[in-house]
């Protein structure tokens, strides 16, 4: 079992801090993509479809004031 928490602060303003929980790292990565897609929709409200490439996603992540990922993984019994 694993649990992943996204901590994000899009701008320097502390009141814009946010967090989200996910059941896996894959879901977390999808959540980061969705966060970028929502940003693109806000920036382009009249565009019927929006496309982007991985370098634009990386630029978005780099421009965030702060982003962190916490991952909890339970382990099986310790042997030995």
C-alpha cells in the first residue's frame, strides 16, 4: 500500500498553498498534469482544445513557487 501527498504553492502568496492526496505515485503524476491543464484552461478560456508538450509541463513545474511530494509505502514483515 502507498499514499502520496502533493503540496503545491503556485505563487509566492502563502494563501495560495494547496494539497491533494493520491493512492499512488502514478495518480500523483496525473494530478500534477491535471493541475497544469487547469492552469491552461484558465489562461485560455475561449480555446476549445488545449495541447502541450512535456517541456511546457516541466517549465510550469519549474515556475511554481514550491512543490513537494510525500510518499508513504507500507512494507511487509522484516525478515532476518
